[in-house]
C-alpha cells in the first residue's frame, strides 16, 4: 500500500487545515494518477499540475476554498525565490 509522507518542515509551513488537505490531496493525486518518477522536466511539470488539480477537487469536496491551495503554492514558490 502506498504511503504519503509529509516532512516536519512542510507541516510547520502550513497555516490552515485546508492547506494540509491540499498537500495530502496533491501527494495522493500522484498515487491515484499513477505518476512515476521521471527525469524529464516537462513531464514532471505536467504531473505536478495534474496533482494540483486533483488536490483542488478534493478541497471543493471538503468545503475548502481552492484559494488555500493557491496561497500555499505561492508561499512555497516565493520562499524558493
């Protein structure tokens, strides 16, 4: 059975329970969509976008606003730049 791991650094970065749902949904999306690790950057970007969409759908089903996922992605992106 596949497992999803979240680092303590990611947990400390999360500001709202809906962001946690997004992270878990994103990682589960990789499993559900049968994503495989690859060195091809364009393929990795496509898989990340698919998993983000999958997580966004889970947010809607749990009555969370998709903005929580968008905000988290923006904070992660801005932290790296």
